[in-house]
C-alpha cells in the first residue's frame, strides 16, 4: 500500500467514522439504556434517572449525526448500498429517536398525572431505537443478508444490543445515584450482562462463519496469536464485572464508575474485532474503503 494522499484520505475518514460510531455507542448507549430501564423503575426513580442523563442528552446524539454525515460525504457508494438494504430499520431508528426526544421534553411540561404516558413513550422510543440498531448490526455482520436467516440473526442481535444498552444505562445509574435506586441498578446490570455476553459471542462466531475471508484473517497462524488478547481480555472483563455486581454498591461510592468504564472497554474491544474483520471493506465483501470513497479532491476539501 502506497502512502500517498489518495490512499491515506479514505483511511483517515474511515477511522473518523469508526471512532464516531464507537463514541456514539458508548455515550448514547447509556441514554438509550436508561430509557429501556424505565420499564422497571418507579415514578420517582424515573425522575432521578432522567436527571442523570439530562446534561449529556444533546451532545451524546451528535456523534450519530457525525457518523452518518461522514458516511454520506466520504463514502457515498457505501451510504447508498447500506441504506438501501436497511431502509426499514433505519426508518424505525428515526421513529424511535423522535419518540424519545419528544417524550424527554414533554414529560417535564405536563401535569404529574399525565407524566406516566410520556414515560412510557420514552421507554418505547428507546427500546425501538436500540432494537433497530442491533438489527442493523446483525444484518451488516452477515454481509447485508436480508433473507430469513439474516433476519433471524438480526433479531437476536437486536435483543442482545438492547440488553447491552440496558447494562450501560444501569452502570451509569450506579455511578450517578445512591440508595435503593443504586442497589436496583446493580441487579439490572447483572441481568443485562447475560444477554450482552450472548450477543457478543453470537456476533463473534457469526462474523468469521459468514465470510471465508474473515475466517482466514482470524484463524491462521500467527494471526491467532496476535488477535487472541481481544477475546481473552473481553471474557476476563465480563467475568470480573459479573463478580463485581455481587460487591456493589460500596461505601462512599468507591468504584461506582468502574462498571461503566469496564463496559466501555468491552465495547471498544468488540469494535476493534469488527474493524479488523471487515477491513478493508466498508460494505462487507462488496466495496472497499477506496472503492466507496469520494474523489481525493473532495475529501481534501472536507
């Protein structure tokens, strides 16, 4: 690979887009997760949970706008291909985000007797948006397979990603609250970790099985040796976090931020594995980063 600007610019934009997606998943993940956890929280607890995400609400969703914008302007061919295959879940994602955005504002303005309706809409919007993102991930991992098997796998990943977001939300509640709600959040985290682990295992197994090219990138020597820290460290972090849920909360909120940071590290490791699997393709086994990229002159201006 020659290190000239026509080669480097698409790589830089792909890296920026990937970074924006990862930051969005971590930061808006706990927003969505707290919305999902509304189904298990009391009215007073819901107010406390909303207060925990209020200062970060608008900034967290900005990363999704940045990621989609980079996909559109830097990789227009990939943008068209991906959205054509995923237009229904993309539509549902937008519906979910609109519902939760409206509910977030209106629940603070209506009389107390009607607040529960907007709380339900906030939960529904968060759940729909999480399911849509998980479904898109499942379809993408299988090479944009929209057949019956692809839809079934997409549904599995959708449920598991919703659980992963719920785990992120619970971890944030542990960090930002205290008392009975904090204790409840520890239980929510423990339950959500089971489906989160299942989802990561499912994606990790399906990705190499869906593509001989990806299988060869992971299961040849010495690549197996170099890449082994990713799954091993992920498993160790999962096991350690599971054990920690039996010892939280601690006095003076010691280590209250640890569950959130641990989950962020797990998400980062999983994202690194996906990035290695699909490189150099931006559309699995169809379009490489350079084939899908805009002209180098356009990228230089951007």
